[in-house]
C-alpha cells in the first residue's frame, strides 16, 4: 500500500508526471486506487477489467445489484458510453463537470461490468483537477465512494484508509474534498429527470 501526496499549484491540486505514471501503471495491473473528487474520495479501477471491478465490490462489501459509476474527463466523452437524452443535455450543460451522477442508457461501448440489469450506466465528470488528469492519462475509471458499504463518507484520504486499509493498492492524498458530500444521482434516461439520491447538488438546483 502506497500513498502519493498531491500538492497545490495556483490554487489547484496537482501530481507529478512520475506520479501519474505510477497511477496508470497500477490501473493497468488491475489494482485499485483511492483518488480525490469534488464530492468524496473515490475508489477507482479499470472499468473494462471484470476481476478489478469485482474487487471493488468485494473491498467495499457492496451488494452486486448496486452498480458503480464511470468517471470521465470531459462531458464530450459521455455520448460514447451513454445515450444522451434531451433532459440529460440540459443537466450536462449546466452542471458538468460537477457533483452529479447521471443514469443513462448504456451504449455498446460502455464497460459491461458497470451496466445495470436494466441497461443503465452511471456517468460522472468530477470537477477535480487530479481526477480529471487521471482519466485523461489512463482513460475512464470507476467511481464510487471509497468507503465500506454504509460506512462514513470519505471526505479525506485518511477517512478512506481507515475503512479500506491495505485492500487498496494506491492512495492519492489531496486534502479534504471541496464539497464533502456525495454526488446527486439523477436518472435522466427518460422524458423527465428523477432524483434518485440528493447529494451536493440540491433537487431545486437541477
């Protein structure tokens, strides 16, 4: 188990090039990482590697029927993995990158381990420089809170480490997350948005 400390540069968290290479190497090997987002610390792996995704569920002790989401670098990548509805377009334009998880119909390009039994996939575009840099360097990764299922929200790297310990291969510490609350989950796959979980973004702000 290793921890990579981030550093602040011009008001933004950054890692060194060597650090990003270490992160990508870990993900390439099917390892799990804990990384910062705008909401909480996330648990990431290669979403196309079934054993790695299975490990995420095992480490979190998360029920298999509760899929985890996909983290992308920019909103323009969403149509590759999900069918963007008119409702989703409005939310994306207004709130992404930001603290919203969109539930949309998965495309054929979507990683199968993350697609629900109903054909939906959760999509996140975190508003955090390190999260965006990781997905830019490696590609899409999983995103789910880095805690035990039902455990305290991981606002700091220490919160995540206290719950997950050495079951995770690499931790990235960039201080407390800005919003300190989970993302708001919105089912935007139909004609009207359905708030599944209210989080950092209020229902009235959608």
